[in-house]
């Protein structure tokens, strides 16, 4: 900042140059301009708007002998923000800006064109102002550091301040910025204390509720310590005495409440032409554009709000930036003072670590005995140790100069020496080996193994420097490039690496001196008098932003028109990558796109005859001849409105067509029936099954798209799961029935017993979970589905067997696969959760909508127009589908359960299903190391059970008798109501062992 100020001051006294844009328009200091780098650099964002504060010559050239001959290469700009840049609220006015006390130095060639920015109070006709191009206005100021908006008031409207302060503000600045609640006080009449006849500041004065006079809080008797609380008033002594006399004499008269006359209602209707509204002044707009604005030290406004000291504004060096409340006081600072001699503050001493202050300072408090011990141990003279205790200790540990100058090494040595002194240990206990010994630290789950990180290899340093060249100081992106290092190691190494680079540069400067700054070559134009004091600046948009017209003519990405002389590149997210001339300019200058709905071109508009219907075709009774001036229906024109506005120009009108759209191959998803590009929609190379990758939990790289196979086709070759592909949640019998590839029911996942289940059935069945919800692998929890759901008859297929689900809007129950084939609604709905219930509910967020996400299955006859139901393949900005978000939040096996083995989790669910009594199981005090099953003699089982014949494993304990003549005894339902062997063949086909 100091160098910039010196350059600006030196530049102001030198010969000034005339700066011209490529259009020939001259720009000067305090002009407002569009600023933007090239299209590829700014990644398709609109132009920024700023005010030219000063032109600067090349950096570091202030000491050059030919400084006057150097052209301008930089410009200091005071930025304006658009409301959409600082808030998520939709901005209805594209001409509204937010001022800011924030400036930057940019390349002078980034200046594009000239515009006009005026305060709202300076504009007499706002509607007419916004109709003119390149016109903007502002009413508020935004501070990018406080993230807060302030009202902007003209200094001439500030009246409630001392006269000398007001004169200073009016003389220096055009506007002041203040909080919204402070503006009424600033613009009120001058408030003077009735006692001392001195101006009353708002924070130091009170107002009497009766006489409405103002008093300083220290001028009243007794002085007030604080203002009355909200909802309470205060009266001065004369008014209080008068009120008491009226009450005592019982002559108080009830005063009628004064009725203030209501101001007339404002009307938006224009005043009648004639006496009421004068004709527009043609020169008024030019006066508003060139309205003189006062600037003090390059700024037209300053902060003058709640936290401003009025007297400080007289100081020219006072900071003009917005301020926040002070952090001095009991809310942010400790108020309790410890007793004399107490080195700690009580229970809070553990907050920073074990004896933090003492550990860092004990090395400087060695006693003479410790010094003599150090002399004996380290064989150094006592005088040397007393003068340089740390240096003498370091030389006994290592002779490496690099280690002795390392901050990490010095910190660890001081910590261990001090810790040894505090714990009564000898200093000889600190060696090079103890410095690298792992130690346990507070607030860390794992012990700290080394005082410094492992040495970086040459390959890691090269990857780090390449990532720094691409991402700069974005260290998280750098860490993703380095991969093998943690973010903590990357941050620490970045500090060392930056210091080493600065050290090398300083050493080079000390050895060879500073390199000379080359003078940049800038295109300049000479005036007729021969003086070379005029230069032309600006970038050409033709190279990167304007597109060469092709032979084929697609539609504009915003307004869908096909007629334009110039075509511009479009930002990402539109239906095409091009914009017409009008939409391209509006987006770049005003960040506004006039989006129109896409109409199916194959469907002609009502009353409009297609252009290919013949030469004798007519439109609304008018002949369509060669000399007709009737306009042909333009693409994107609203389909409603008068017929004269919906007619089309003749197709023979010549126009420059836009470039052809990119022919990206599209695939149709069988889940949502929508097309998508290859990569988002993947296709099995064996069966042709195509689906959105996000709807089945699949992530593929670009080189594996052509070789992808669905889970069923992959299992046919590898045979890691059952060769029968029937869903265990559906009522289909086992067999080799082929699932057609054009149905979403082709998407199946392997269960925990190597069976199969539809992704659709698994997601929309509440009891089902996934071992890995990101890939939807290993379906678990089929045995936990209640028996009633297995025996209920489906209202669609009229079959029993298979787990049914219930409609969210009625009483009907059906299989998920049957409902899908019937065309019922499947999706997800987000319901808001109160703040008091967030701790008891799992919440998530999709498309910026937070709340509890519910899986919705509803009959196709129900009305869902008033509900926001996200489909299975709907994705958010990050590319994650609604199905993935739901599975990640609600379908993942809980972490505390997922740590156990899958077979043990399955056994526990079986135990709950057959209601094993605790007394039959192995007790806690019985060791299972020496137990074996009395039938199969195995020693490996999830659980042993004690029977009359001895200990039995889990399989033998529940294995039915092999003799078919012996009837199977059904257990008593009164003792075990959930033990239902008949239902196990139906409710748990997933866990039967052949």
C-alpha cells in the first residue's frame, strides 16, 4: 500500500496522458467503466463495474529516468457489486448496484467500455434512466469484510451533527454510509441539550417523554447511568414535578390523543399532461450523467454510523471504512481477576494444554544447580552456558546447522527441556532419540510420532509446485494433487517452501541487485501536434467471445431466436452454448438473460401456418407473397397475444446464422425417460440397459464408459452371486425369466446372502439398508421386514408373497415393482424440521432445500401439483441425484453397527426374528474357546446354545429334524409371538442355507 501511494502521488504530478478506448471514447479519472479479462479467464461471468480512481504506470518504475515517457499500464478501480454477487435473493432490477469502499489495481487493458453510475436521489426519472443503455444507480453500500449493507445518505441531508462537523463532511464527501436504524437520527433536526445547550449524541442523551426535549445523561440530576430499557420512558424533573402536582390536586385532565393527519396515499399513476406534469427536459439526462461529485482522497463517501466518533471525522487520517461493535467488555473478555499468587484461573487452565505457559518459559529459569549440571553433562564452560543456555544445549543434541535453525526443532527442544525441568528430571534425558519418540497430546486421537513431518521426496515437491502453479494458494486443491500428504502437512510445507523461495530471491537481490523492469509496449496514437501523450487501451472480444457465423442456424440459448448478425458465447447451464447479439450484450453488461420457454418446433402455433405448407398458404387471411411485409413466426415468440404479433417474417429474409450446436451423443434413461449425455447416462455393452449413473450408485471414468456392464451381466461371467436374478422382495418364483433391458427393474444389487434385489424395491422399503450406500452394494435387513407385509395381498397383481409397501396418500398396498410397472409416482419429498426437533431427526439438503427427506410412493391417480416431489434422477448442482442423497442419509448401515461383521449382523437379525430367549444362549461368564457342537463338532459359530444334549451351534440348534415322520412342533405363540417358522420361507428367503 505504501508503494502504491508513492506511485499514485508521483503519477499525479507528472504529465497526464489521454486514454482512449478502442471505440474512440475517452475515459478519465472518476469515470465508470466495464472491466473484465478475456472470456476464457473469467469463465463466462458478466462484466464487473468500477470507478477509475487513478491511472498508474508500470510497477517499480517510479525511479526511472524516463518516467514521463512511460505509458499507463495499470488502473486503480473502486468496485461496485451487483446484488446477486453478495446475496442469494433474486434481483429484479438489473440496473441496481451496491457501492463499496474497496479498490484493486488491475491491468489497464481490462477496461472494456464506459458506463454511468449515479445515486438514486440524483435521478429525476428513474424509469427513463433505466431505459437508456449503460445506465446504473445505487442506494446502498456493501462492505465485503463485514458482509453487511449500509444506507447511503447525501452529506447535505445530514443535519443532526455539530455545525463544524457537518461543514467538514459537506466539504469533503458527497455521501455518507450508515446503518438503516441510524439514518432517521442523522437526518433529524439538530438536537441540543436543554441544560448545557450543546449537541446531544444519540448514545449519550435521553429524551423526555412529555416535553420532548433532549438532555445529556450526565447533565440531569442525578446523572443517568444508562438509557431506559426497551418499552420504558423517562421524564425530566420539571415534567415529573408537574405530573405529581396534577395527580395530587386531582385536577388532572385527560388530554386527547393528538391525531396526526395522514399523508395522502401515493399513486403510481402518471400526472395528467398539462399543468400537473411538465414535459421532459432533453438536457436533464445529460446533467445527471455529468453531475459533479466531490471526492476526498479518491473516495466520494465514508462511514458515519453507529460506531463512529463524531470528533474523529475532523481528522483527515481517520479511517473511512465501516466498523463493527467493539469486542471490549464482559461478553468477550474475562472479568474475574485471580487471587494474588495464583498463577492459574482455576478450572480453565486445561484449555490450552498441559502447563503451557510454564513449559514455554521454564527454559529461561534454570537454577545455578541446573547450570552446573549442564556444565558437567555437556562439558561446556559455565560462563558460556549462563550466557547461551539454549545454544549450548542444542550443540549437545545435534551438529546439523539446518536442524538447529529449524523452528519445529527449536520448539520441540525447548518443550522437552522445560518439561524435564518442571518434572524434576535431568537434562541429560533429552536426546536426539527422545525428540522423535511418539507422545500423547490432549485433543488428539493418535499420538504425535515426530516433531516434524517426514522429508518430502523430489517427486512430491515437483507435484506440489505444479499444483501451486495451477491453483495458487488454494491448498485443499493442492493437497488433492499431491495425494500422499495430509492437508496439515501441505500447509506446513507451504510455509517452509514459501520462506525458502523468498530467501533465494533475497539472496539473489543481495548478490546481483534488483532486475530492471521492462517497459511494456502499448499501442499509442499521436496527436496532430506530434506529442505522444495519447494511448489506446482495451481487449478485443472478437478473439474469444464472438463466434464466427456457421452454415447451420440453431437457436439462441436465452430467447430462442434464430436471427442475429453477431453471435456471442453463452455461459454454462443454458440449452445451447450461443447467444444472440441482444442477449449476449445484456448478459455481459447487465447480468440479465431474457429467458423464454422452449416450444416444440414440430407443433405449429394456433393460427400460424408452417412455412413449408406451400406458396399459396395464408396467415390469418393475409397472402404470404414475396412482397408481403407480414413477419414470420419467430422462434421463441410468446404463443399468446394478438395474431399480428405472432405472425412470422418470410423465410427469404437473409440473416447471419449462429454456429451449430455441439453434437454430443445422447442416451435415454429407462428410469426417467429423459435423454442425457454419455457419461451421465451409461449403457451396458452386453444387454443395452441404459440408465443415469447416479440412480444406481455407479461412478465411471471416461475411459471405462464403453466397457461398462450392469451388475446382472457382470455376474453371468464372474458368478459371484446367485445365477437366479429374481428379486427377493418380489413375488416372482425362481427361474430363468429374463428382465427386459428397457426397464429400470433391470437395476439389481447383491444381497448379504448373495441373492438379488431391485434397487427400486430396496430404496423404497423402509427396513432395507446398504452396507455401502454410495455404491448401493450388499442389501441388508430383508429378515427384519414384518411378517404381515409378506402375507398381504398386492392390490395390483393380486398375489401374496413378497414385501408390500403402502401408498403415502391412501390405504392401498402393493409391491414396489408392480407399482412401477403400473406407472405410480416414485420420488422424494423434503419436509421442513423445526429447530427444536433437529436433534431427533436426520436432516439433509437437496437443491438448497434443507429438511427431512422422505421416500414417496403414491398412486398415479393422486394429485401432486401442490407438492414438490423430486424424481429419482433429479440432480443438484453437485451432480448428486435425489436417490443418492436419500441413500447416503437414511439407507447407510449405522457406523456403530457397520463395524461388526456382516455375518454377525445377519445372525442378530435372525435371533430377533425367531425370538431366542436369553437363557438358551451362551452366558457371559462361560468361555467359548473350548466349546464345540455336539452334532457337527464345529467350534466356529456366531453363538452357542445350551440344550439338554449339550452345547449346539447356531445352525444345528435351529435345523429341523431330518426324519419326515416326526412332525415339526410349532412353538407356543403366547411365549414367542414373533417366532413363525412358516413365515421364514416367505419373509426371509435371503438367509436360507441349502
